[in-house]
C-alpha cells in the first residue's frame, strides 16, 4: 500500500497506548507524566494573608491620614507566619503582621512597615488606604474546584508546587516506557573494544539511547545482532518480552544482507509499511506485534535518527502518556542559503538563534546520511519542502522542536 507520510505517522500513533500507571512520591514526580486530572480540593491560600511585613488595620480609621495629620493606632499584637491572630481589629487599633501571616478579623487593609513610624505599643499612619489594599484573598492563587492539570501533562516545577499545596504527596503518573534498542550489522563493534579493519563503532544505539532518555523513557540496549535473520528475530522476541516498544537499526534497505524486515516477520510481527518519502531516512520498516511497536531504521546514523524524529517519536511520546504528543511546530528564517533541491521533503537538524522578534535557524554546512556530528547542539528539525530551486537566506521554513 502506497501511504503518504502523514498516513504513516498516524498509523504508527494508532498502534500504541500508554503502558500503565503508578503512584510515586512527589519528590520523584518531576518530569513524569500525570495520569489523572487534578481538581483543587482547597482554596490557595486558604485564608486572608499579608504579602509583606506590615500593619493590618481598618481603612475607615485612616481615611483622613496625611503627613501633616497622621493617625495613631494602638498595636494589639504581632502575628508571625503560621500563627493565628488572637485579637480582632476594632476602631483605633492595628496589629503587626509578618509576611504570609493571617490578616486579623476586622481589618481590611495592610500597610508596609517602611511607610509608618512605630513603637511596640503604637503605629503612626501617614496616608489613607483603600479597603482590600495589600491583602491576599482566599483563593487568589487557586479556587476550590478549579481544574489544575489534565492527564497527560508533564509535571513541571509549577505543577509540583501546586500538587504540594493541595496535599497531594503521591500523584498518579504513567509508568516509564521501556524501549529496546537493537543494532544489527556484522560491521559493528561496541565502543570500548579494539576496532578491526573494515569495522565501525556502533553509534546508533547510543544516539537513540539519548533520544529515548530525553523523551522520559527507559532505554534498554541489546547486543549487536549481526546480519542473520534467526539471530535478529531472536533479539526482537526477547526485546518484545522485556520492553514496551523496540527500535532496530540497520538491514532495512534492499541489499543482500538487509534481513531486518524478514526477521520481524519471523518474530511474528505484522509489517505496517516499508520506506518513507523523506530524506534522509527513506529506508525503514515499521511493524507491530501484540500491540507493541517495532521501528526498524536505517543503519546510517543521521538517517535513522531523522526517520525516528519524524515518524516514530510522536508514537513513543503517546506511549509515555503525553496528551500533546505531536511535534511542536515553529516558523523560522534560514540564517544562510540552503542550496540542495529535491522531489521529496528533506529534514535537517538546525540550531535556533533568537534575535529580536525573529527566530533564525542555523543549518550546519555538513549534511548527509552518515554525518552525525552535524546534529550536535541542534534543537530543531527543519523541513525543506520539495523544490527545484535553492532556498535563500531569510526564507521562512517550518521546523519542529526536538
């Protein structure tokens, strides 16, 4: 079946569902994916409080206060944060309140220390205040019943603090997805070993390891599976038992030693499609078994990562429980001309530069299926549309954050 790129991406996303949920301690929750809607159980703050070290009083008592004719009030007490006021404010009185302390009943405004003159017994006020001035009201931050976050939200610093303020110490989160990574190819050698003539070090496993970790998943790297159908199939079967999805690299082209699709079928997987209309990363094979996704990518380092960013990554993000799993799209300007042309979309990694109101994309000069170093420091995937004309500097292009 001749599918479009969008159809391929969608069919892969439809293959996966989040792997399950668990409760974790709040201190372990940062950057996990929330698995339940959070509705406020209480107002925050739960009482009227002072935003500064100050005096609380009645606005009625100081409505005529001025530098020439200050108002003098009797100080009833000092209220520290965490304490409860003992006295109600009545005509002619005030209480000293510290930052975060409850504002006493009867008072309706607060004035900072620096704007008064005071002793332990009295405070002198030199200006009037409006009712409600400098008082933080109950629910000013959060109202009881307010929806604070939806399932599928990343628990960031703000949400961590908000959960704590609602007395939620064990939020429900999605379990971390385990992603198996299987390199294939008899030419590969694991780093840390001597490199025989004609061999290369396995870089794909470690590149994808970093990509998977950044997505919040747990990578599990397997031994190099070589170029034998039976051995690759056995590795796939093992990874499917131990992982929530599997990524392979190598053996997906049309050469004599490209055995990965056959190994996928031998392992019982259904092939969903082969090849994609993108460059680099055209060679690939995607499949599934028992609801688990199998991504077979090119052995060329750049091709494998680009293909995964475009096709596989939205599905893996969905697997983690994220509700917004499609790539975040931006529009930017090319910093320099891009001279390559083509009949299918080209995806290239670029570095973002922010200048005034514009966002520029700096595309490394070195580009190619095996040029992995061009990805160092890149934060965006630039889409170069099909065209027979080069793109000039300043051209507007679509890009996805990675």
